[in-house]
């Protein structure tokens, strides 16, 4: 039997469609030979393999179309069935397909998690963050070293439980990643407890590191402002806002405003940060609206 497959999905980028097409062709055998001796075991295995391929392909198409729950249902079902077969005796085609299914599940959870975290980041949708925490736990089963997983864990630990130890543990797992985003988080956790000296060191490293997502400084500014609004007693977080605007974004007007707030109310324990803030304010004033920060 010559086999040809077709699957419908939502419109996607041409490169994504071509990649999916290649993957489809790899898992779908283009020819099945039915032996004349009527080997029922071979026929049954072929039918089982085709059913599992169908689940994998349709699950992938559902994920591309944005139906993540249906995709999860199909892919997890395929994984369960494939695991049962491999426990009975390893077959090369089944092992290859199992690997593909598990990789697709990981990618599904990464996609799902990214969308939920974005909903929280840009809309402050707390329900989306609660769901993100559950998806992160599922992702951890397939890729415990995933960067987005650790970032989400840190956010949830802080937002839901104010558990700084759990948040730090998650951020510390990101140290091998050459991206500044986790350093922004590290700096905030120091600052939240009033350790502005270590916060300043972390921010300086963040400003000197590559940044995969250029919107991170804006995200951090919005998040910190929300924290201040909810807990005005932590006024010293204006130091973080001033620093992010001054060196992270180059927004001199906003930086001056935030630094001035710190100077106006700071306690003696923040004397060093106040002196730095005054120095930066003087530099901003000397540069005018067209100046740039450099230290």
C-alpha cells in the first residue's frame, strides 16, 4: 500500500509549514507491504503504528492552530501508548516516534507557558499566571533545565507566596544562561529586601550582558512599579526604577523622576545610594534631554 497524508491546520509561517511537512513525512511510512502469508501480527503492528502517527500529527497540527489543550490530550495519549509498547519490547520505529512525541510535548508546554506568562506580563492577568505555574510543573517533567520554566517559577514564588528563597533558587539555576533577563530578576530580589548594594551589582551585570528580549527593562519597570503601588513602604525600589531608566533604557526624564523620589525620602541606611542618585541627577541635568548615560 502506498500511503500519502494530509492534515489541515491554521495558517502559519511558510518555514514552519515546511518543517512540519518534513516531520510528517518522516513519521508516516510511504509504503506498507502486506505479506502474502497473512501475518496478522505485522498487520496489527502497522495499524497501531499508523494510529500513533495520526495522534502525533494531529496533535502537532492542533498546537500550531492554537488548540493547546487538544494537542496535549492527543500527544499525552500517544506517549502513554508508546510507552506501553516499548515496555513489551523495544521496536526501533516506536522508539523514534516516542522521542518525537516527547520532544513535541516539551515544545507544546514551552509554547503554552510563554503565552501565559506574556498574558500576565502585559495584562497583569493573575489567573494566567496561576495556570502558567501548573504548566511549568508539567514542563519540568520533560525539561527540568528549561530557562522559561525557572523564570516562571521565580515569578510565581514571589507573586503568590513572597517566597524569596524559592525565587532565588529558581534564578540561580539560570546562571549558565548568557541572557540578562535573569540578572534583572536577581537584582530585584536583592532590592526587595533592601540590599541595594547587591542589587546595584546585579543591575550593572545585567546592563553589560546580552538581552534576548529587548522589552525586559520595560517589563521590569512595570512590575516594580506595581510592587511599589501595592507596598509603598518599600520606597527604596525607586532606586531600581531610576537605575533601569538611566542605564537600561536611557530614559533620562523618567530616571531623574525616580531618583529624585528616592533622594527625597531615603533613610540614612541608603546614604550611598542617595549619593549615587544625586550624582546621576546632576549628570542628567548637565546632559539635558539628549544626553545618554554612561556610568
